[in-house]
């Protein structure tokens, strides 16, 4: 139900083919968690990639923490 993925070292502010693949992989893995309700991505360098990361979720989240994520 709850997953913390804090302090990611992957910097997606400057996209590379590898980081794009990593985002697609992360999205796919999150989509395989049908009962995920709470997601903490605090201090991750997400920039403008939040939509891609959350696109495969099977159900709406009840809680999404994005503290210090450098969002655009």
C-alpha cells in the first residue's frame, strides 16, 4: 500500500536515453503494484517527468509526497 523512493540519484533534469528508459521502467514497475495507495518520491530529481512516472498506475493514489523534487 505504501512505497518510499526517496533520494534518487538519477538526475532526469537533463534527459538521456538511459534516463528515459529508467523512467519507463519505473512507471512499469509502479503499474505492477495494484494496491499502491501512498507514494513518497521526496528529494527525487523528477523535473518534468512526473506524468511519465505515474502513467501506469492502476488506481488513483490517496497520498503523493513530492517534497524537494525540483518539479517544473
